[in-house]
C-alpha cells in the first residue's frame, strides 16, 4: 500500500471548475439548477470556509466532493483525483451535517469500524483509536452506545471518525450547528488544532462568526453561484452590523420624531419600538430615549449573519420596516 | 484483498446491527412459538400427527424466514441512506459495489443464523415428538435458506432505488409470482394463443422459480430427494442472486444521495 | 381526601375488571359451536386453485383442510350425512399434498352415503394408489368399495389382485380375491388363480390355506351342480325338494346319482332359506359379510334403487 506517495506534490487540495448540478425533483417536473458553474480551490494547510445561506448549495457541493452526488457537468478534484474515484479517500475525512451514526455501536466499536473500512492495519488501529478518544475527550464514554450520546458528543465522535485514518484533508458540514456554546467551543478548538497538525480543513457554514474566527479563506455561495472567493478580512466589512435597541413607553410625537431621523431602521409595534444604530451611536441613542421618558428593555449587538449580508448585498431588496 | 476486508467489515457490522435489534428477537420468538404450535395442531388430528407437526414446523420456518428476509432486506440500503450513515461510510475508500455486497452478505449471514436457530427448535420439537428426522429435512431447510437469501437479494435490488414501502410491496410480489411461475407456465401451455405460451415461458425464465427451492413435502414424507434436486437449485439460487445483486449495484452506483 | 378517592377508583376498577372477566369466560364457554360447513359456511376452494394459491405452503394448507374434515366427523352425530363436504375437503387435501396417507382411507370410510360419494372415494383411492403404489390398504378399500357397494366383483378382483403381493397385505386378501373371481368369472378362474398362488408361495402356512380354499372351490363346484339339479326339480314338479335325496328319489329322478361331499360329510339344506351347503364347511364359497354390514348394504341398495327409480 502506497500510503501517500501519490498525493504529496499537490498543493491545491481541492479544485472545483465549472461544476454544475441539475436536479429533477420528480418525473415531468422542470429541472432545477442547484449548482451553476461554480469554481473555487482550496490550498494545502488552510482552513477554508464555504459559506452561504441555507439552501444555497453548500451541502450539494460537499456531496459532489464526497462522491455522494454526481455532478451534471464540470470538474471536481481532491488531491489531484477525480471525486468519483474511491482509493484516494484514504486521505480524506468527512463529517456530515447533523451526523447520525450507527447508534447500536459503542464509541470504541464505531471508531474501530471506520478504521477497518479505511484500511488501517490492525497493529496501529487500537493505539490510533485511543489517541482519538483522548483528542475528542470521549475516553469516559468510549464503551457506551452512541444511542446514549448527547448531540455534542456525537459531533465529537463524528469528528474523531473523520480523523481515524489520519487524512490530509477534512471536510466538515456545519460542524457547529445545533451545539450549545460549550460544544461549539470544543469543536472550534479541535479544528484549530487540526491546522497546527498541518491538515487542510474544508468547512461549510452559514454562521459568520464561526467563519470569521476560524477560516483563512472563504468562498461565498448563494443561489448556486459563487459570489466571492478570497480572504476573510476582505469580506467581513461588507456586512452591515450595529446594535439593536428595544424600548417602550415612548410618546407618539417623540416616536414620530425619531422615525423621521432613523427611517427604515426603526420599527414600531404598538407600545414597543425596535431601533438599529451603528455601534458608535448607541450611547447617544440611549441618552435620547431616556430623556424622552422611554424605558429601554434590551440592548443587543447585532451579529451580521450571512443571510443578512446576502439580503443586503446580493438581493438589494432588504426592508427593515415595512 | 483490501476490498474483501472492507466487505467483511461491513457485513460484520450489519450482522451486529441486526443482532442488537430487539424487534428481531420478538420475530424469532414468535416463529419458534409458531413452530411449537404444530404440537397443538397435530393433536387435533388423531392420525399422522408427526407429519402435521413437521408440516407446521417447516411451513413456519419458511414463512417467517421469508418475512424476516423481506423485512430486513428492504431496509438494508434504505436505512443507511435515510439515516445518512452511508455518507461517512462512502467517504472512506469504499466503492458502492463493496457497500452493497457487504450489506447483502451481512444480512444473509443474519438470515442463515436465524434459520439455524429455527432449525434447532424444529429438530428439538421433532425429536421430542418422535417424528423422523433425516437428510431430507436438512435439504429442505438448506433450500429454504437459499430461497430466503435470494429474497434478500431481490429486496436489496428494490431497496437500491425505491422506498421501503414500495420495495416490500415489490419484493412480496416477486415472492408470490415466483411461487406461481411454474403453474403459470403449465397452465399457459394449454393455451391456443402462441403469444400467451411464449409469455408464460419468459415469465418463468426471468422471474425466480421459487418452487424449485421447496422440497418440504418430500422431506416430511421421507420421499427420496435426488441429488440434482438439491445441487441444481443451489447453483440456480446463487446464480440468480448474483445477477440480481449486480443489477442492484448498477442502480445503486447511479444514485444521488440528496 | 385525594388519596381516598384514588383508592375508591381502584376498587371500582378491580370489581369492573373481575366482573367483565367473569362475563367473558362464562359466555365464551357457552358459545354455540356448530359444525362448520353444516350451515354451508365452510368455503371449500377448487382443489387446483387451492394448490396454486398456497404458494409453496401446500402441506400446511392441506393440514388445515384435513383438520376441518376431522372436526366435522368428530362433531357430527352421523358423519356420513356430511359426505359431500368431507369428499370436497379430502379432494383439496390430497390435491395439495397427494403424499398423505390416512385422509384417503378416511374418505373411503365416510363417503358411503350414495353411489356418487363412493365413486368419489374411489377416485381419491386411485390417486392414493398412484402416490403410494406399495401400500396394500388403498387397493383393499378400493376393491371393497367395488364389490361391496358397486357390486362389480370383476373390478374388485382386479384391484385386489394388485395388492396381494405387497408388503403387509394380509393372507385373507388372497383368498378374498379367489372368492371374488369365483363370483365374477366362475370357479375355474378362481381355481387357476389359487393353483398359481400355491405354486409361487413359499410359506407352508399360506400354502395350507390356499389348498383349503382350492378344496372349498371343489366343494362349491359340486354344490353348484346340486343347485342346478334342485332348479330342474323345481321346474319339473313345481315345488322345492324336501331333502337332498329327493333329487335321486322316485320313478323319474332329475339326477341319476349325487356327487359325494368331498370330505365324506354330507350335503344339507341350511337355515330358513334352506341354502344347500356342505356340512363340512357350513357355508357356500363366496365373500362373507358380517350381519350388520349386510344390513347396511341392503338398506343402501334399497335407497339406491329408489333414487334411480325416481330419476326415471
């Protein structure tokens, strides 16, 4: 077995060119183009974020890369191999979104199963499994069935599964979705650790903050098309951010005055008003509201989600107040 | 070599999944109870009680074996796809054909294991009732296991491209028709219309001839069973199941997992 | 307060459960269980359809219909009344699984209410013979039906003759065949048959029995000769003989001399019917019936004649 001789010279770990996927939802129904000539590439050793709103085509792209879906046209390569081949997957790890595993297995059996499937030799299998259990902090739960695992534990054992054969590149689909803050942090730390080990990470996400925190480069996909590919720093300022303030007990004339100034950034719901202002103007606004005799019920920094970015930059149809 | 290890690993995991599934034990217990029902039923007849005991025993084994084969077979691929466990498996260096073969062999091993348990219950009850047991019974059980394995292959085929509901419907349909094709061919041979005769012959050729796996009457009555009545069905069953599996693999390889 | 209410409800539940249980048990034990089929509620499929529809479970389905037949006979006062039903069931059973044994003989025992039933039983028995050519009993039942109910001694002898060499066939079967042949073809055929048996048998005991049967045939030959003489006497004098001696007595006897009884015994006129028999055997050489069987046969014959009469 030539373990990795054939892959080391490749610097572009993933190459996608003009990838197109049409779906036919049912007999006689019209084809729907879910991926439209998308192209991007992933360099060795980076954490690559593939971001976009739900339904944009992130998971479809990832499934094409994992050989679960056949592309209609275009090219997709991992480590220089066409994704329809199987042998190169010895060097590829994958964690799907909301993974569901064979829950009749214990954590240890589960990892052993994937180790055997990946062609790991018996001699180093056990040591590798123990090391992974330590890595994801599941040594205690190793002999419990996966049925009894929490969502965070499943996500971690899933990650261990994707690493069992020591792959060069790991593909993660929404690795932090559905987790509590602690779980998110654990996964985040694990991903960062992978980079220090020299692995390449490809990560699907629709949560900007995660991407901002982890990724070296991103590609943004919306409605099946790549909208952006490049560094994270370059793309973040596109987002509109600010702070949401909610207040009650505002006199009608005071509200009308505010509305004249803020326009679409103010929404009135009976007694209650919702306002969004840039971070720098929060103090000023609060003082003004209090002076008007209003009661401030909530002040919250607004996180620019990718959805909002797409709504503002791509669709240009965003309406704050209707 | 690597492929064999992967198929073996998948088969072993499938076997483990079924063994750890409680529903199956319920089914198996029910089957054994039904085998034992032969004791009660045979008591209703004042003569030939051993014969009725064994008719009921072999009948229950074949019926339950087939039900379990279809029940497990239609879920085999679908469950992996539906619960998305297949995503991580196929992300490993495993081809889809290895996946289908591994799942099939694992399930077939389960079927044979169950057949073995039911056969043991049958033998025990026969022994307690002083009913004769011989190579004929072994041949009947062997061939019924082969029929079940063939039904798992058919279920796998349907499971490769349709929902479990439809797959069980189709598989059960194949099973019913598979037991009729001989009669159909014979009935049609009296037809005046040559197209009808031809059609019946082709149906018999294309669909599995499941009656060829049925020697239970001969076994119970201690009638002679020719060597070719066992070896030819074995060859036929293995050949047919392999063809069905190849078709299943071809269909499964073209499939998108959305 | 709430605790007490809960206890109260529990009592109510217990009492209710027990009373419903009692009601169920009692009513179940009294459920009327009429014989299925007596009211025409037993569906008997066409045998061929049943065979095709049982999808490889022929033996099991056959057992089901067999148990139905057993239930009918077991629950009926006079099972022969259900002969058509039993015949239909056994036809299904033996079409599904022709290798069964007892059901054929079961049918032969109960299908005796009419000539149609007997003929159906015979068709079933022929199927039995086809699948169990080594079992003498089916030939025996078939032969019995032929001579007893259908009164076809020739056919009966032909069937029984096939059974006599089979394993387990009783010796009396051979002598019965001889008697039937005598009835059907005449004494010489019977005698030839017995000489053949004597020549081929190895058992001394059996040979002794055949020789005795052959001796009976000789006796019967003479008795028939005397019967003929008695008939001539009746024609000439318009009355029956008082004693055997009347045949040679008087100025113009019907016969010159009487054949001696082969054993040195004498010829007598036996019973109310004054049948001419040898005092050595006390009966004539013919199939022997038990008295009750004879009665049943007579009754059945009358019914048959009546039906055929009304049919015309």
